[in-house]
C-alpha cells in the first residue's frame, strides 16, 4: 500500500465527461488499497472567466474579495469529483483549503504556504476515504481565503505530498511528460524518463509550462518525487527526482525558450559607484523583475552602456519608471525592444563538461543568428536573440546537442 497524491489540471477536469474519466483513474488506485488524495484545479477556462468578472466589477479591488471569487472554481471541481466518486462506489469527501487547513501568509492573490495540517486527512485515510482537495487555495491567520497565484494547484499538490510523506506526487496534465524541448517546434523532441529537480526548475523558469516554478522549488526542498503524466493515456510519465537517482547524466537535457522577454538599453550611463542601484532600485520598487544584465566596459572612464531584460508585460511600466528617473540617472538614450526571445540550454552534465557554451555560440553563428545578451549559471546558458529566429535557434540547438529522437 502506498500513499499517493494525484493532481489534475484544468484541461483534465474540463467537463463532466473528463471528471468521470478522472474518477475512474482514482478508483484504480483506491481499489489497489492505496491512500489517495486528489488535488484539482478549476475546469479549463473557469479561472480566467472569474478573473474577468472581478476586473469588470472594479478596476482596483480588495484582493481578499478577489481571492473569494477566483478560488470558487476549484471548489466546484472538488465537489463534482467527490460526487462522481461516490456514485461509482468510492468513498470520497471534498476538502477546501480552510478545511484541511492549508495555512498561508496574508499575501492575497499570491500567498505562500506556511503549514499544512494533515491530521484529519490521515484519519480519513484510515477509514478508507479518498480526499478530494481544492487546489490553489488556503487560509490566512485571520481565517480569510487566500490563493497561491496562477498555477498554484501544482504547489498545493506538492505541499500536501510533503506534509503527508507521500510516496509520490503525480501531476496529470494534457502532455505525457517532460520533453527535451517544445514538440510543437521540434518534431523530434524526446520525452525524458527522468529529470533532476534543478533541471526542471530551470526549464520551468525559462518558459517550459509543464510545472509551476514554485511547485518544483518546494519538491526539491522536501525531496518529493514528482511524476508528470498524461491524464488521457495510461502511460508512464517523466519522474522529477534528485540528481543522485540519475546514473548517467546527460550533458544537455533540454532546450527551453521564453517569448515573454523585452530588452532595455540605456546609453551613456555615468560610470560611477551606485549607478546600478539607482537604475534597478526604482524598478524593484515598481514590482518589475529584471533578468539578464550586461554592462559594457567604459570607453572614456566616464560613461558606459547598460542592457537588461524585463518581462514583456512590464516593458511599458519599466520605460515610464526609467524616464521619470532620467534627470537623476543622467543617461543618454533609452532604447526598448520587445521583439526578442530568450533561448536556453540546460543540463546538470554541464558541471563536469567544458565547451557547452562554445557549441551554442558556434551553432547560432552558423545559422546567422546574432546574440544580443548572454547569461549563465552552473547548469544553464541563456542567450537573447531576435524573436524571428526562435524556431530556427531551438531546432538547431536541439540537433547540435544530439537531442533529436532517432
């Protein structure tokens, strides 16, 4: 007997037909004698509709009420799945975040989990009951409903798996695993049997949409074994595991890309201590996250150039903030470019192999693709290129590192 957490995303519970299919999958695990907790998202499209309702109700709303509205989609799904499970003979009960309770801080709209009390859930397991838990939601110290941010049901599932000491946490979605790159761009992309937490975290943060970044961080911290599986096919998925579980580590495991990038360049920036703080401080105060940063060498020992990237959705606000600060910063010209994409090569094998970056640069050069910005970490090399070269860059790198399926 095992203790299993099963999480189903919006497309997997998109209507009653899909919910009945999910119930059959849960029944298989329950009939096998396993203790099962099922985490569900809102039905596909429901959360977007609820957010639209709030946006049209008021331009600026109390986020506590925002959470009340947008968390209701998961409540509906949890109740429906529990009803269907009961109808096919599986003892089941729905649970909302406050009923567990899954306690969070008071950052409504993007709350962070502080504690999960599984006492009642474990007691119900002993009685043979399946727990159907509404994902994405929790409760703060004042008893108010909170939500965990978009994609937060993944985080709910991992947090519950960690608190329960689950044998594994299966994330069911509309793909059958984690691929070496986006199969929509590269037909020869391969499904990975295993991937390390570190690699999955990089891929999630760099554009791969399979898992929410926070859920991977939590799984890595608590060593929760994740499996990404298809909810439409009964096939093994991709295991997200500790690096020690992978005997032969690939030099490069995948190619990720992100279109949500915009480049900002400031010319003739005074080259003196404190300038970078005066540039990035106001951006941080405005809630604008800065990613890749390059500072050119000063030519005349007086001025330099500064290039960095922000999310495309933050570009207009970043430009306004920087222009307001221009008299204090004393830079020459501000150039903004939203027609860029970040392409990244990822692999834990980079730690022990030289030449990965050289191969990347050479491959792109042979295709006539100019690199605008470069950033690296221990297991990643990212470059910024013109958006029109996205597909060419991804396909070329995928082949260059021998990732194409044979």
